[in-house]
C-alpha cells in the first residue's frame, strides 16, 4: 500500500472528470485525504464513491470568486488542514456555437475563461497559501497550465492568455512561498483525451501526428499521463523543484 502522502489533505479542483479526476484518484491511492471540488455534483459523487471514506465533496462554481474564501474555510473545517492544492479546473470558452479569435470574442467569454482559469487559482493560492504559511510545515501547490500558453497557432487567445498567466502565477507564488517550505509548480499538457476536447476526440490521433499540434511521439496524452506528473510534484521526491513548468505534451513544446 502506498503511504507517501498519508496524513496529508489535498484540495483538487476540477476533480469530477478528466485530469482532475485522475489526479484525485492518484493522490488518494498515495494515502492523501481528498477535498473534491467541482460544479458537477454527479461527477463528484462518482469519484468519491471510488475513493471511499477519505474524501469529501464540495460543489462549487469557481467562476464565482467571492465564494472561494468560504470554500477554503469549508475544506479546513472538514479536514483541519490543507497540504496540497491542485488548481486543475479550466475551460476553453469555446462551444459549438461560439468562436474565439483575437478579433472575435465576447466579453462574456473573456469573463468566464479568466474567471475560472486565472482568477480562481489566484484566489485559492492566496487563501490556501495563507493557511500554509500560518500553519507551518510547508506544502505543495500544482497548477495546470497548457501547451497553448507556448504556441502562436491553434491557441484560443483568451485561453492561451489565461494559461500564460498561470505560469506567471506559478513563478511569483514560488518566490513568495518558498521561504515557508511551499513548493509551487505547474504542468502544461498538450492535447489530452478529456471532455474539453470531446468535440475533436475522433480527430485527436490525426492532430498529434500531423500539422501544428503534432508531437514528437505522435501519441495522445491520457489524463493519467498528466496526473502522474502532478502526483510526483506532490511527493517529497520533488522537494528541490519549485517555480517550474513541466511540459506533459509528448514533445509538442520543446
């Protein structure tokens, strides 16, 4: 039985599906107690049923920044501490009826994407970071960025900007929290088989083999591929890593 994270509490956003779900399951398998956070109550319940008693679900709309301090307080009331924060929840702001280019996007798209992808991680880092500093003993914060933050093409501009902001947040937070033993890193996936890319799922194999989204291994990433790197960043083995962006894009970005 893996006990590397025994006694630790991890708050994982976007944990009802995709990379967040895979991360929550891996951290739980390593012995951590998990605060599952998502707006999908049904998905949360399904993940919680797999993990078992070492978890609690917190239904939350991360787009509502004003509710996030209360969310952190609720997690602390339930578990008594937070040792790991994984900012995984994210949206592209694109749907079958909406486009997104630098000269064609709505204010609603802008507010929604920045609210969930950047504002929420900033607020959660503030609230959880304060707790870690006061509590002492260090902690881990892992942000989920994207290869879109590093590409000029096939990168929706609001989404790309939000993920570039995540990388800046990672570096700044690492500098401020490092003296308190808190490591802050991010991972930057490429095309990954999640609901975010559901509309392109049948084309994913072609996308990673040819054109602007081709990676070096010509393989589609699975949520577990990214979650495994997040798990590593939460372990003592990565104690000398902070302020870094780890690319999990199979060489799409080199």
